[in-house]
């Protein structure tokens, strides 16, 4: 595997690329958007541009450690509109947890489906993963629909599985194997 996260051209001049520190403000805006924020733990939403820069630095350092492979999703104007990738990579078990978020202005265009197919390809080909997992809140039907389009299978509803924004919530676990 190369030392840098590869840039992946998608369609219509969109691409997946490594995060840059200059993405901090846009990344924070996406995560704080009122239609996105309810699905992100509040502790993971940068409260300032400095916090977002620290998060991007962490994303970059985790890539170097081969623990996290998170791309910025860039539009044709060079602005990030979301992210997609592997949040947690367990090399011993060959298991990866995927994550994604997208600015609502771009919902319904198939961009995240296209991006996640590339992430899945990377996980299977480059990491040699044998299992991909995704966890979503039970009240996030858009995420569940995306996972169904990607041929993920719902395995279980995990009751009170995560402490999320001040309360224990139910989570659905989805999995995909090649």
C-alpha cells in the first residue's frame, strides 16, 4: 500500500481525496448541519475550526498507523461536501467498519453510493478485508437505504448499544462479505 491515501475519481468531476488542513471549516460545517448533526455523536462534531484541524490531523495520523482510511469527498469546485471511508480497521480479523457523511445539498444524487463502492473496493483489494461492517441508528433510514443499495445485510438490532448524545440508543449492525 502506498504512503498516501489514493485520490479516486468518481463521476461528474467529484473525487475522493486525502483530507487537507484547509478542509477544516467546510468539514465542520458539514458535521454541524442540522440534518447531519443528529446522526453524529456531539463529541465528534468540531466546535471550532481549530478543533476541525485537530480532527483532520488525527485522521491523517491514523492513516499512517493503518487504523483509519478516511477520504474527503470533493465537488467539482474543490470544496469538500462529505467524507467516506474506513473508520476502524482490525488487521488481525480482517474486519473494517465503514463510515460516511454527506452535505444534504448533495443527497439523492447517488454520490455516496458511488463513493462507498470505491471505499469497499479499497477495503477488499488493498486491505484484504473479509468483512465490512456499518453501524447506524435505528432512526436513520437514509443510511439504512444506502447500505441496502450496497448489498449490506442487516444482522441485528443491538439494544441500548451505544451511549449517544446523552442516552443509550439502539443500533442496527449491517455487514458485507465478498
